[in-house]
């Protein structure tokens, strides 16, 4: 039974994924704990504290703010923080010195500083609202505003020590950064690239299962239906809502260029494209499923009739699902699809089978509904598989 | 011409929306600038600086980190920051005092602190990974970790002043909080609730336009097609990807309970539900459109034939689009739909028209494809409108 088979294969996989996810979460928590303790040693050990003093606060702050779930995210935030601090600090120093050299009395000095705070603050905030900057450098710009402000107003106070102050804070942020990066990369690293890769692969399998389960449900007789729980399209919905997650993962993955499993310029953009196609496909499956659901009652009775070649439909569906699985596998192993020719030949055969179904089933109105749903479906699959083939060709082993 | 009409009505609206959005961005930037200047005055004005001292840094930090685009987001972050600081600071003090009272020599003291840093840090990080907490309290938990750590390790150093230190920082964070909230709420406030409301309403209109444009495109003759640019389904895709934005807006909107236009317990959950239905509908429109596209060539020639009642289809489509617009309007004005009865009657009529089309167009295979697409479509619309009606009933004026 096709449907049973699909649930059997899907459930343990999901459980396994959940378990993996839980393990990773716990690893992450422990890593954060370790980093925090390491950086707290700056305070707790006397010789260290004599070196860094109260500024050790900045190292702790850096660790808390910077440590993210995946290595890529941590690196990205660290890079942003470093860049923001350096540019903000540098500019802040310049403005502070400028104000000191021009403003002869304190009031003029203060006014120049207030104006510069307003201008730089507003302008940088505007930058944060530009989508392309927001996507990758939001945090860096925020740190820029923060550092610039702190340095500029401190410059108005402690006339001489402004460079000193900046240097010490930078040093401490650097310590925090190094702790984060070391723990994140060398203690059970959690790669965003792996996560993106796995989630794309598992989406192929999920959709393949949904395709099988969906028609499987509709072609069942009424007896069967009552015995099994209703098939749900949650998978489709979760695939549909995966865009923002994909994008942030791809963003993080770009920060992991040397990560062994993937090459130096791994095509993450292509993953986003595949994700986009998968989302479109999920939309189609959802529509198809709803469509079949609407005409459910007659469908079950049709099974016994001679008009319909439901067997062909089912065979077709499992073939399509099978191709999807194969493609998912080929991405998983990062190999060319065994034979692109083979996939496209299978698809051609499927298309022919389909036209056969259509031509032999003109009698019943409702039947057409079903056939059309499948036709739409296969049509979209063609499109999807064409694109994935293109991808499979380009991704080297 | 239906298609022309839809582009005419949609373009100026989009331009207007873009202009509004730009204005709001600039207002936001200026507000951030003002807040930064206000809080910098703590440093720049001598009498104030004497009161707060170096801790004014915390006020600046609070403003930079807390000031978000909408009033709700700012309040939410402020609340999180306040709560995190208080709980973290309180616990930190307790642990520091506990360590002091137990650890007789410095080493024991340090070990207790290091262990507590590890345990609280790991546990709080685990909390951050739980979806329901992540959604609303992520920032608060992060601040908790930060404050707890800083207080605990400072406690190991400056034995007496730990309460003093905590009190002063809290005071400065409070100043930053007050500045943020005042500027955010009283200087041209930007409400997340308004934004959510508007984006839902505009999605109704966008989808209505897409429905009209999509069939309008397909029923055109080939000549017409060459003269006009290809109709795109970008709207559907953007609606499909709106989930995370909606959720965060609804989250923020919950922080704006007294906001004049909306009541005290405005049903934001319902907005999310409508958003969900609209997304499902967009998936259907996308599928329908692709389906019509696939059978485009024959469709155009069918126009001249007698078999097809394309006029009826078109009329039906504009009726459905019209109902959608009406519903969008009723949400916009926050009134009950003029007559729910009216809407459902119109829908019933549409359904009858549809069955008429289906029954009179059995002859051609391709025709069925089109009819089925529309049938799917209307079927989904029914569902959508049923739910919206329910909503319209419940939302009081």
C-alpha cells in the first residue's frame, strides 16, 4: 500500500531529525556556557584582571551578543561587530578631535558633538532600513552608531584618554571575539551550511511523500478512509513558509567558506533557487490536494468503475515521487544525478502515460477534474526537474 | 478592458504606498537622531553628568539597541530589556552574595561564580531556543544572561558596591527607556498595528487585481498579447512570503493596546488567520495561473469558437474580485461587511453561474482544463469568504 509505505518511511526520519536537532541545541547551550566561563576568567583571575581592568565587561558583552547557533552566524556577527566598532570608533575619535580643535569654549564643543550625533545617528539609521544592507550588515551599523556615540561623548569629557579608551575596549572586544570563534569553530561546530543542505534534501523527500500520500488518500475506498487518520498538508505549508529561514541560513553559510564538505565557492544561491522552486511546487500540491478533496466522495466510488485508470495514476505518482527522491539523494551526496538522461527519459514516459490517461477518460466530468489536477502537477514537475537537472550538472562532486 | 483597469487602479496605489513608506522611514531616522541627542545630553551637560557619571553609557546603549521602527516593537524591546535587567541583576546579586558568604577563600568564591555562570548561561541559552520564548522574549533572555554575568563577576571584585552599581545602571537604563518611549510614542508615532492593518487590506486588493489580470491575460487574443507586457504573479509570491512579517507585526501590535483607532483587545490573532487564508489563496491563484498559462495557445483561439462562454468566466472573475475588494474595504473601515447576506448571495449566484459554464462546455478537452481551474478557484474563494464573513461579524465597528 503506497500510503502506508510513505508514512512508514517518513516518521522515523522525522523523529531522527528531531533527535539530531535536540542534540545540537544542547551542544550549543554547553558551548555558550563554556565561552561565558572563559571570558569571565578575565574578571576572576587576578593577573588577567590587572591587565584588562573594568573593560573586561566588553569582552563579556561581546560573547553574549555574538554567540549564535551556527558557526556562520557567529562569524558574521563577529565581523559586523568588529567592523562597526572600528569604523564607529575611528570616526568618533576624528569628530571628537575636530570638535576639540574648533570649539574654543565648551559650549561650542558640545554643540558640534550634538549635531554630529544627530547627523550620523539619523544617517546610519536610514542605512539600516535599506533592505540589502539590513540583510547582511544590520548589526554592524547598529554597533557603528553605538560606538560612534560612546566615543564622541566620552571625547567631550576625558580629553586626553579617548584613544586609550578606544584601544582598550577594542582589545577586549577582540578577546571576546576570539573566544567565541574558537569555541564556535573547534568545539563540535554547528554549520549553517549543513543545516541548509539537509533541510533542502529533506524537503525533497517530504514533498515526495506528500505527493504519494495525497493521491493515495483520495483513491482509497471509504472503508479504508475511516481506518486511517486524515492526510494533512502541513508539510506543504511548512515548505511554503521556509523562505526567510532559507535566506538567513544561506547568509550564514556564506561565512563558512573553508568548511571541508563544501568547496570554497559553493553555490548557495542555487540552493535558494531550488528552495523557490520547491515552494512553488508546494503551492501546486496544496492546490491539487484541495481540488481532489473537494471531489472526494465520487472519487472513491469511481474506483470500482471501468472508466478510470486509477492504477495508472497511482503508478505515475509513485514514479514522480521516486524521481523527486532520487534528485534529493543526488543533492545529498553532492553528485551529478546518476543519469540526467535517465531522469528526463522517465519524465517523458510519465508524460506519455499521462496523455494516455487523459485520452481514455473523457466520459466522466469528475474524472477530468482528477486528471487535470495530475496534469497540472506533472507539468510543474517537469519545470522543477528541468531546473534541478541544470543544477545537478553544475554542482561538482 | 478588465486588465487595463486593474493596472490603472493598482499602480498609483503602489506608488502612494511607497511614498508613505519613505516618509515613515525618514521620520523614524529623525526620531532616532533626536533620542540620541537627548540621551547624549547626560554626558554633555555638566550638571547632569555630575549626577550620573560614566554610567550614562548605559543610557546611550539602551537607546541605540531599543529604538525600533514601530512603537510596539520599541515597547516590546524596552519591556524585555527592563525585565531581563531586573531579573538578571537580582539573581546576580543573590549569587554574588551567596558566593561571598560561603567561599571562605578567594578560590572557592571564584569557582562558585564560574559554575553559576555556566549553569545559568547554558540554561538561559536553552530557553532562547524554545520557539514560543524565542518569539517574544528572546531579547529579554539575552539581556538576562548579560546582566547576570556582569553583576556576578563584578560582585567577585568590588565587594561592597555591587548594589550601588546595579542601582545606577538600572537608573540609566530607565532614563534611556523613558527617552525612547516618549520619542517613539509622542513624536509622529509609527504604529505596527496600522501597518499590519494596511498590509492585510492591500493584500485583498492585490489579490483581487491578480485574479482579474490573470484570466484577462489568458482570454486575450494573440494580437492583444503582443502589445502588452506579460502579466506577472509577483503579487502572489510576495503574499506567500508574508508570514514571518505578519507574525512579527502582530507581535508588536500586541504592545500597542491603547492605540486609539483599535480597541483594547483587538483581535490580532484573527489578522494572522486571515493572512493564512490569503496565503493559501495566493497558492491557488498561482497554480491556476500556471495552469492557464500552459494551455494558453489553444485558449486564445477558443475565444472565437461557440463552445466556450468566456464572457461568463470573465464576468464571474470580476464579480469575485469585486467581492474581495468589498471585503478588503470592510476591514479597512473596520465595519461589518455592509450585508454579509449580500456577499454570500453573490457567491451563491457565482457558484450557479459556474455550474452553468461547466455543464455547457463538455465538448472540448482543453476547455475543461480552463473550467476546472476556475472551479478550483471559486471553490477556494468560497472557503475564504466564509471565513472572512465570520470575521466581519465579530469585529465590532
